[in-house]
C-alpha cells in the first residue's frame, strides 16, 4: 500500500493529521504500552550518552557546549521520567 494511502487510514475522517490512536494502530501489533516502554528505555540510554559526552568535554568544549548539553540532558531526563510514569500507569 502506498504511504499516502496508509496515512489516510491512520487518521479520523476530516483530520489533517493522524490521531494518536490512529498512529498507534498503524504501528502494528505492538501495544502502546510496550512501544512507550521501548521509547522510554531509548531516551534513558540517550540521556546516559549525553552525560558521558559532558563528562569527557575538554575545557574549551565545555565552555562552548556545556550549558546547552546540560539542558539537553535535563530535558531528556524529564521526558524519560514522564514516559516511565505513563507506562507504569501513574500519570
């Protein structure tokens, strides 16, 4: 099925963008909870990677990138915790 046609079936009639439920249905047989758990795990790994990068910055790199990378690390951590709460049903 062409991609455009698949997108049509993944959204409610009259909607310009697929609904969340429509996108989840189009992902296949994996449940939303399992998919969100996988995303949460991936975000956790990304957070750790960014933390390692921060720890290994040279003084000049830290001056240039440090604040932005710390903000990225913080934001990824917030997103990870929020997804973990959703997966655990504590939203």
